[in-house]
């Protein structure tokens, strides 16, 4: 995939494995290889600009809460560890806070020193 980090397939496998464990703990049978499906979708849409990146560029909230955030919430209820989804959600939330107009305001520019007489 263009622009792909060499860690991406490993990350996709970890994220989807966690999703599968949460689904199984909740009695949900997914019936397909989530990692393979996610990679196929990524390849098919490789030329697109991701909606999360578009949201960040526009200063909007991303859909991270509906994705990884939901997995983390359901995992907590089911007592299933999902460290990779939790880290991804945390990182995207941190990026959201860095976007101007969201989260903490940017620091004020430094005040120039007073001229010495």
C-alpha cells in the first residue's frame, strides 16, 4: 500500500485480533478474517484521504470514539484486554488536542524582552 509503514500489517493484525476477542466474549461470531478484510479495504481505498485525517485537517473531532473507543468500552465490560486499541484511541485523542480550535489553546508567543536603556 502506498505510504504504508512496515509496521502497518502487524498493527492491523493486533487491532483486529483484539476486536475478534471482544466480539467472541460478547457471543458475537464475525465469520471472516478481520485482518485480511481490513487490509483488503485499505488496499481498495489506498488512494483516498482517510476521514480521520480529513477531520484533523478541518479541526473536527474524529470518529475514534466510535471505532477504537467503542472497542475499549466493550472490552472493559467484557473484561478483555485490548491494549493496542486503547493506545490507538489515546494517540488519536492526543492528535485531536493538538489541532487548533480543539483541546487546549496553543501557548501564547513569548513576550519580547524590554529594551535596555
